[in-house]
């Protein structure tokens, strides 16, 4: 286990941790269109612009290399730096997300980009369900056992 980069709560202990994962949470993107015109040679112009915000969940475009810690109270995802060659974890830094077990409404194993993954459905603060995915990166798979063990430990903590 790497050195913790976050504070444990009173009575909290780390059960397991896993490195070299990629975390994809919920992101919002702006999508819009514009139309404009110019009036004569005066340089005067006008236009209309409209946009809307779109929720994007589990997207590879918003994903981050991470390290996950499973405690007896929550899952904490921390930013990680992965070496370009060899794919080893060089450094674990600040937390980017934490999920308490009472927020988890659904859990499933899957795959993403050919890598074993875990999907979590969590209750957000506004009462909606958000979908988070994290996958176990590495050279051509081989991390299914690690994923299954981590999934089993999460389910066990959710039942407590």
C-alpha cells in the first residue's frame, strides 16, 4: 500500500487499495450553436447563440489515472501519475472523489477498452443517480482476479 494522501476519519481503517486504475466519473459539457450576420460595410453585426449542458458519465475523454483506497466507510479515488513506459505508478497525489457506501445504489462488473472494470451507480446530492466507472489498466488484461476481489470487498462493506 502507498502512503495515504488523505485523512482517515475517526474509527476508519484502510481495507484494501488498488493502483493503475482509470477513473471516469460524471462530467458536464456545453454544446451549442451560433449564427451571425454583418450589416453592410459598417462593421456592425449581430447574432444568436444557444447552448445546453449535457451530462456525460463514464467517458474516456474525462477519465483520470487513479489509485483507489477501500476503507471501512468509503472508497477514495486519488490522482496518480503513471509512467509512460512500463505502466507503473510513479506517484499518488490528492483525492479526486470519495464515495460513502450508503450512496451506492448499484454495482456491477464489466469491461472498458478491453480492461476489467467496475460500474457504480451512486445517489447524488440532488437525488439523481450518477454512474461512475473505473477500470483496471494494464498490459492486455490479466487483472480480472484483482477486479473481482476488489468488487467482493466493496459488496461486503455495502452489506455492513
